[in-house]
């Protein structure tokens, strides 16, 4: 087990897992795909990233460590993506929205959560805590980073757990066998 293979596995697994998590953002264009379908797609992409990180790291413990480290990359990637992409989406919606309720509905449609129980809860929270458009604009420009940090931490933590076990499985497949004199006869 070399530390270089662990870091390489973590990097490759983190990029693949981040792509799986961030890629579901662009599936909201298809209204047939429900939010929990997107969640399953994200978990599948994360599992594949963790599995590949374990394959590259070569070994059960090394694969698990590489999977865990790739979860940190997922945290970083989703945090930056949520902060910049969704902040830009929210600020673009603020310009065209006539009121906060319409803005909240349009933002939840962007997230793919409109009409769900979680979406209704988020909409109620937005309309209660930021009842005017200037308050939403102020939130988007000054405090949206905290929202992105929370989302990144939750998704990164879940990805770290999934990648830990997927890396363990991938690492066990490629672990080195012990050589002995008897194995040649």
C-alpha cells in the first residue's frame, strides 16, 4: 500500500463521485425523473467513484482510506458548485420574479423539488424568513455560502460513507496475494 496510490485513487474517485452528485443537477430538465430517482443516480455514481478509488488504491484498507478521502473531494466540489451555480440561478430568478412565493416555486423547480413535501417545507421557510424580494437578494449575496456549506457537508458526508464501503470492496478485489514457497508447487 503506497500513499501515492491512495491519493490517486481518492482523486479519481472524488472526481467521479462529484460528477455523479453534481450531474443530477442537470437532470431537472426531464420532469419524468423524480427527486428520489436523482438521489439513487447520485448514490450510484458515488458508489462507482468509491469502487474505482479502491481499485486504484489496491488493498482493503487502502481502498477504504481512498474512498474516505474522496468523500472530502465530494464535499469540496459540491460546496463550490452549490455556492456558485445555485447562487447565480437564484439571483437570475430574483430579477424576473414578481413575488417571493413565485420565486420560491421557480427556485424549487430549478432544484427539481417543486411539489414534494421537502419542497413545500423549503418554500414555506423561504416565504416566512425572507418575505420580500430585497431580503432574498440580500440572502443570496451575503449568506448563500452557508446554505452551500451545509449542502456540501451533508452530501460530502454521505459520499464519504458510501465511498468508504465501496473503496473497501474495490480494494479487496485488487489486494495483493501473499507469496509463499508452497504456492509454486
